[in-house]
C-alpha cells in the first residue's frame, strides 16, 4: 500500500491510514512497520458468501493529512 501510494513508512505513520469496509467488522489493516495490507480478522468465506460462487470483500483506504 505504501509503495503504491508513493509514501515512505514514516509518512505512513504520520498520516492516519485506515482501511474501511462495509459492516462493523474490519477485515483488513495496514501494517505500520511494512506498509503492507494485512488481514485484521479471520475471514470466514462460508459465513460471508454462503451461496455465492465469487466472494468479494470491498474496502476503502483512507489517508488523512497531506500527500
């Protein structure tokens, strides 16, 4: 994520970065030391997409501050 946004890791820490998804559960986060997108919660495909063959989790990345 940091590489794709052109941010250095220090900038990533200075700018409040969060990953927002639909619903109350936040499945993803940005790792503060590496800048990688990581899973923050266990993802249970059967629970999320019971009868759907293609399961898609949509999320948005919000970066506060100047870029």
